[in-house]
C-alpha cells in the first residue's frame, strides 16, 4: 500500500435502515489502480474500494433493520464481527 496516501476503513450502506451493509478500505487517492483482492475481503476490488470489500457478516442479504436480526444486534454479534473484520484488515496491511 502507498503509505503517502491516507486510507480508511468504511462501513457503508446505500440503502435505508442498514440494509445490505458492507465494509471496505477506501483511499483519499481516487487514482489508485485496482489492487489484487486482499485475503480479508470476499468481493473483488472496485474503483471505490481498490483492495476489495465484504458484506457485513459476509451475507449479501443482510438487513440489520429486519426485526429478526435484533437478537444478533442485541447480543453484539454484529459488533464482534465488525471488530474481528477490522483486525483482519489491519493484519492484511501490516505486511
């Protein structure tokens, strides 16, 4: 990774109510060419996420506003998944 540019972890959704949420690494430098997908991501790189990306919980149908998901949120399962994924991402960039 180019250490001269700032990179940041994003957790984002384009839908209302946290439907279809993903996590990725983005960069202030929008000219970075696509990179080989990092092992910590399940989806291929895109223009916005040049290192790849993953759905939260690796489930494309995730919808954290769905009342059926409330127990997982209440038990902090989603938060634990996010924390673990952030650690994985950090490990990928330590090399």
